[in-house]
């Protein structure tokens, strides 16, 4: 086991002990400590099984993945201002601590999903091919026309929750897939729909199973944490596993697909421009939008402060 793998194991054991004995900051921030422990351990296992991993072979990519992970989750947080499907409680009063906690927690979303999906693929298929979390470039001669029907359905599913949130709240976990997946082909990335059409369904199944496994861990660790979230989902809120309504677990597989699409799409945009000024402006815009949404979380989503 690598040093960072041992560090993850020790951190997880310490976090569990401090959670049981309500020792701070591990009690309040247990979810964050648990997830970073898992990322270190899972990546070390991936390295052993596959011979390469996110933390060892894609370290430069990881640095851009972390802020995009925060931003992508914040996009769903902005939807929640209308949906009101979840709320946070027992967050620290100090703004800088709270926002640091948001950032460190949300930064685990993409690495957690991607490493887990890559592990699933390792057990599923050991062929020497790009990992489930990676993307494949399209040859310039192979640029299929994106499906307008897919885009129209996706756009409708993205708008419906904003107009009828009580009935279409679940569409948030489907709309971006149909709307954004075809756009990957515009930036010369093989879309998931194109891969399915060509008979390659390995990546999408690995992402879906990885998302479901992450969802189970998210809900398990959230249930015991000091700072946590609670759900108020219409119609299906009575029957729960941990804090999540049972049918809500069906949202985690498509959520992983959305994360994969959004990540590769957002990552490709600044890479298509050689202007350094554009790239700087791009990251500044994402940062400003993130700050605005975090302020919205404080005002609308956090229901109880410590």
C-alpha cells in the first residue's frame, strides 16, 4: 500500500473514533473526513488493480477537477432553491469555515464518482482501454450531427422542474444528460449516446454502478455526521434508508452520468482557446457564480446553524 493509502486508512479510523466520542472537528465535519479518506484508499486500490490511477497518473488533471467538482454540484444546489428537496443543518456560524466546508465537501463529488467507476470497470473488464472516467476524442472526419430531438427533450426536462417542481423534481437528474451529451460531439469528444449506438455500453454501466455505490456511501456517512442534510421529497418521503427516500437512490446512477458529461464539457471549453486571458476569465466567471450560489445556500438551504 502506498503512503497516501495508509494515510487514508488512518484518517478514516481516527474520524470514526472521533465521531463516536463527538470530538471536534471530526464530529461536525465527519462526512468530509470520511470521503477524503475513501478517495485516498480507493485510489490506492485502483492503482494496485489497474496499474494507474487518478492521484498518481492524472495528478495535473486532478487540480482542475476539484474546482469543477465544486461548481458542478453547485449547479444542482441552484436547482434546489426552487425544488427545496434537501436542506442542511448544524453548519458552522463562521462564514469562512462554512464555505471552506462546502468547498472541501463538494470537491469530493467528481473524484469519488470517477475513482469508484474506474474500480467497477477494473472488476468488470480488465482490457487495456481508457478508464470509465476518461473520455475519447473523435477523429475530425467523424463528427456526427448532434440529435436535435435529444436536445429538445433534455431542455424540456431541465425547464420543467423550475415551473412544476412538485411533479418534475426528478427530471433534474435526467435533463442535462439528453441536452448536454450531444454537445460533447461539438468539442470532438465521443458522447455516451454515440458509444451506445456503436455498441459500447461499458462506460455508461460503470458510471451508473459507480454512482449508485457512491450514493450509498454518501447517505451512510451523512446519516451519522454532525453537519448533515435532510430530504423533503414530495410523495415519496416516508420510506427512507438513512436520510434518503428509497426511490431517491435511483437518482444516483444518472447523476454520475451527468457529472461525467458536465466535467468533460466544461473542461474542454478553455482547452479550445489558446488565449490565456480567456482561460483566466473562464475560471473567474466560474468562481463568481460559485460564490453567488454559496450565498444562496446560506440564505435558502441551511435551516439550522450551530
